[in-house]
C-alpha cells in the first residue's frame, strides 16, 4: 500500500515539542484525507476527506499494523526500545523524511556556494568548514601557480582535519590535484573534474581546441 503526504506545510516557528504541520493524505494515489500536528507535543491527527477516504484510511490503518515495529537504538539518555507501527507513526515518519530531505537540500545548496570560494571539508550532508581564497576557486586554479597552491593547501591544512568521518567535499577541484596532495579515495567526495593543465581552466580550453580542430 502506498501512503503519501502531499502539499506539506511545515512550520519551524510553531514546532515546539513536536513538528507542526498540515498535509494532504494520499493512499494508493487517491486524496483520502488530511493530517496535521499543532506542534505542542500532542498526537498527529488524521481524518478522511469523504466516505471513500474513510475506507482507504481504514485499510491503511490495518496495513500499518502489519508492518514491523519502529526500533529506537540506545543512547546516553535511555535504553533501546521499540514502538508498534500504526498509521499515525507512519505519517510522522513520512514527515520526518520530508524535513530531512529539505534540510539536506538546503545544506548542499549552501555547501555548493561555499566551495566556489575555497576548499571545503566536513561530514557529507551534516556539517562542514572551509578555507577561503581571496579569488573564486576557478580563478585560483586558472593561475599558473594556482593548482600547486590548492594542492599545498589541501596537504597542509585539510589533510590533518580528515578524521572521524570528515572528507574533502569539493567536487570542483580536479581529482589529479586531490590525489597528488596525498588523499585516499575514502577521504574525498568524487569530483566532477578529473585533470587540469597548469595555467588553464578545466574543460574550457579543451572545448575550444575541439572547435578549432573541427573547422
């Protein structure tokens, strides 16, 4: 059975003990009803749109009861425990996935903007730090001494920080530079640029040469 939340409105400002939201509840592709939580620690409520929606929600409730329980691992505050799955918890899980996806997209947009200005390291999708240059990174790499400057910066300032899951996060630094700086494949995110010639901007000169040869 396919249970989805659509037209989600999530309010960070109103979320106190629980996530405050409203959404349309779809079951097997049909708009069956609505779901909401006021954000004050109460249950997530759901209700049918019409008679057909009531029947679909009844089926969804039975389906969710057949699913495995939700397992919560132990942490420093409490022992491991589990909660039986039901439609309310299923809806909450869908909302949490939506929020996580939205936060990850926001994080990556900020990360991509930061890597245009310098060298970025951190834990993918979670946190990062950066060493910025006075010029955009593409301009640094275009300078005759730029690739060596980037290489040395990675070697001296980034490599020592690559511990406890931290990686070089730039996808806009040629892999040839990254490898020359001494990083292993598990210490960096795969870049979109493989090689660079000193004093050139990657891809641009190659494309110009191709156009010249085709004439």
